C-alpha cells in the first residue's frame, strides 16, 4: 500500500496535503475531541465568540493555559518535516491545515492555508490591527491594542465566526486544481473543512489517507488508507518515494 501511495504522490502534477489534529498529537498537542480531547477537560463554550465578548478575561485565562502555555512548548514532528521536504522537492503544492499551532511553518513549509487561523497572531477587535504573539505580554489579561486600546483576540476562529479569507477561498481553489490529496490525522467531522476532501475527490483527485483510525473519509472518498500514525506513515512514505 505504501509503494502504491508513493507512486500516486510522485506521479501527481499537483499534490496537496490536508491536515487535522492527528498530525500534531505526536508533537504533544492533544486533540479537541475523543477520549483524551481538550473538550473533556475544558468547556467548549469558552471558545464561543459571544462568550469571549461577555467573559473576556476568563476566556483569555483558558486560552493562555491551553494555547500558549501548552502549545507554546511543542515542536514539529517527522510528519510536519516530511511535508516540508515534499514541498521543497516540488512534490507538494501546499498544505491546507485545520490546525492553529503553526507547526507546518515551524517545520519549513512555505505555502500553508490556515483554514482556522493561527495562534501566532493576535487581532484587535476594535481597529483590526494585528500583532505577533511575541510582541504581547500575556501576563496582563486581556491584552490590549497599543494603537487604540481595544481588546486583542487570537487570530483564530471561535465557534460562531466565519472561516477567514483568503484561506477559505485558497483551500477550495486547491480542490479544483489538485490531482492528489494526502489526508493526515483528520476525522472529517468539523464543517465546513470536512467538505474539502470530498470536493477534491469530485474533481478527480486521488485520495491518500493517513490515520490510525477509520474516519468519515475512509469508506467514502479514500483511495488508499494507510492505517498508521502520522510520523511513522510519512517517514515510510518518504522512503518509498526515494526508491522511485
């Protein structure tokens, strides 16, 4: 199966990776859903946009604990680095990711469509100014804008917000142009991101799926299912590609 998947990737004219929480689990980031998911420990309501407006300081306390104290210590794993290597070798056009952890960029990927935004940037709710997280002191909550004094919010989508542009348009444009999609660590349960692989399949793309568990895609759009963890699977795929 790996040899066949490698052949599809190597021979494709435009290959795209589509990643979910599963690719970052091996870096130490827990998924949001499932047995050890963050939603078992934290109330998802904390990440509703209206809750953020009404309970800004409390929301920020949880955001800091999860996304900056925990996520801030993690580093990319072999799966992230393998995708960056594929792109560097002109075998991968882009990465569409549902993750907000910035690990694809940290690994060296250049073209990343962050469908749900990125924790590395904060945006002012009043004047829309943007700041790098490194510029902001999170010991003072909620952080405020140096330009207008407005509240800063992580530049990621909360429940109740729209998918950011141009990430949304760019991601769906890839479904029209790609002839190969590599799905890594995504369950297919989060809308509207979960429609991207199906759209790619409808437009003729071959689907290679990497997941230790059967997903919503496995029996519907997947052509080759590699039932392994992301880092192991990508390393093995790279070995097979190198043989071609």
